[in-house]
C-alpha cells in the first residue's frame, strides 16, 4: 500500500465524457476484468484513491496501472488488500506465456517503470533483465492493459515482474 506517481498528461482520455470521474475510472478497471465487486474509487483533482480487495498482487498492480495510465491522473493512493477468495469479474484466460510468469512467487511485487521517448519493450527488457529477449515477459505481465508489444507510449507506466526462478530438482 502506498501512493504511486504517474504522468498526469499521459494516458487514455476518460474524463469529461459524460460520466463522473469515479464512474469512468470504475468502468475502465472493469473493462479489463480486474478487481472484485468491492473496489471503491474516489478522485480529488489529479489524485485517485482506490480501496477494496484484489485476488493477487499481480491483479492489485494492474488495477493501479489501469487507474494511473489515464490522462489527468497524477497520483494513485493504494488501499487495496489481497484476498485470493474475492469474487468478481472473471479474468481473461491465461495465455501460454502466462504460465511462465506464474512460476514467480505470486506475492512478489513487481517494479513499475515509466516509458520514456524512444523506449521499446526490448530496450526496457535489456535494462531490467540484461537481455532484450525477455520483452515478452513484460508484455504478458501487462496484459490485458497492453494489446500489442509495440503499443507503448511515453509517460505510460508498466509492470516489470521479477524473473521466474528455475525449478529446483
């Protein structure tokens, strides 16, 4: 739990389209199938406070990113608790790549990274993992928030998951 900073001028435009900011953000999180039915979202200018429960650390991080990667949001105050028994929207079925990510300790926190001009997922992978070839790990860790590995933009925040550890025999 804590406060996370985002780039206020970057992200999807949701505000001022006929819904309250809270409704727009709530619908935005729901469209990705994230969070249980108890998520509460409050806004105060560029600050967002989200409380409730998530099924996993990964889901919690994706909720924070979904809220923070919205134009006009500069801070997200996280008061989300993790409860694997939470019922709510059914998540998208895992892709085969998700099975590799699942070998990571599910309670391990990811790092967040703000995309800079000229960044690619390969460049970010090289920076964090020492090789550009793990870009798909970053892409899969940010699904369904990312629809394609080439569709990232400056100011966007991404989850950078810990590397899976080899199984001990």
